[in-house]
């Protein structure tokens, strides 16, 4: 089976290693280390690869919109959503881990219309690079609501 064109690129290798380190530090410290990125809260999202069946965990910036959590599918590429987004949307429920070791069972859905606009505004307030990234892509960056399951 051929590798994806970016699979061996040094950036992606470094990116994967950084995500693994973040996950390990987050779990080891209960979120005291790795629980924020540039001052913004981070959660760990569990998902399973659609093709590989391999369990994966991604650290993601999130917005607490109680009782929901909100994440954004930003860095997939200029015209594609990230793999974790496709994996997540293929699952009826999954788990997230919040700082302090708190785990929640959640159900994903994509926000649209006025709800998306409201949440996007809040997400951009807590993490400004989302707004600049949105100018680099023609796709609408999905805002994913993780509802309690």
C-alpha cells in the first residue's frame, strides 16, 4: 500500500511526535502540562482510524460551551478536513479527556447556521489564528459540537 504523499515529510513526523509528547505530558500531569496551548485550553480527543482501525488521540483546542464542548477542524489542508475529523464523524460516540483527568463520553455533530456563527466567533476570540487560517482555505472550517452522550 503506498504511503500518503506527506507521510514521510519531516514536518509531519515532527507534528506526530509533538502530539505524542503533548498526550503523554497531559496524562502524566493530569492536564497541568499540555493542558493549554498558547494560553488556550486543550482536551484529548479519542478516535479510531476509519481505514486502519487504530485507536488515536489528538490534543485539540476547545471551547467549553456547557454542557457541550466545541472544537474546530482547522488544519487538514487547504481543501481537506483533517483525518481526525473524518474519523470522529464516522463514530456515534467517543471519549474526551479534560485537564484534571476528567473523561466525558460525547457525541459529535457539526454546527451550522446561526449556531456556527456564534461558536466560530467565540473560538476566534480565544484563539485568533483560526481567523487567519480561514483566509488560507476555500473550505468552510467545520465547528464540531461534542454533546454529552
